[in-house]
């Protein structure tokens, strides 16, 4: 899934840190020493929170319109992009065992041809789900 949520970036000149918070996602905040680092950390925090919400089948709130967020003079509002499918692909490649049932004749033919069942199933699932490599 792909998402874009507004984030509020606040620069604190005392500790020279950019603080990032997402008004639509409860308890989603982070920081960075530079604006680029704050953007990267914000994207990571947002993506992790959204992955957890997907895993929990939690209601994912609709993103607010950036123009509806009232920023203070030391704040900037910007959209942050999150792709939970891509994040999982890179960070959750743990193999899981699945048991399935196929007809004996199909199993015999596949074994004779040296078919890698795991590779075929992964390819078919990616095609079925519209997931690119």
C-alpha cells in the first residue's frame, strides 16, 4: 500500500534538531539532526506505524489536507510518502512454511521436471497480487 501523510517539521535552534510529527497518526513522531535526516526518519517512522496498523487490521485514518493544518512560525508542513509493500519487501524477507494441497498427478509431473515449488508459488502470488519484483 502507498500512503502520503502531512508531517509537521519543527526546528529547535537550541538543540539544533528537526522534530517531526504526524497529526493524523497517533504517537508517530521522530527527529533528525538535518532536514534531510528528519525527512528520512519521518518516512521510516510513518511506514513502520502504518505497517503495524495494517498487521493489526486497525482503522487507518485518512490523511488531512496540508492546507488545513495550521503551522506555527517555526513549523513547516510537508507530505511524507510511505510504501508499506516496498518496506516489507526490503525488511521482512523471513521465509514462512506453508502447507498446500495439489493433485497427485500434478505433483508427479512437477517433480519429474524438477520444478521448484517455492519459486513457482512465489511467482504466482506476486502475479496474483500485482506485486513487482
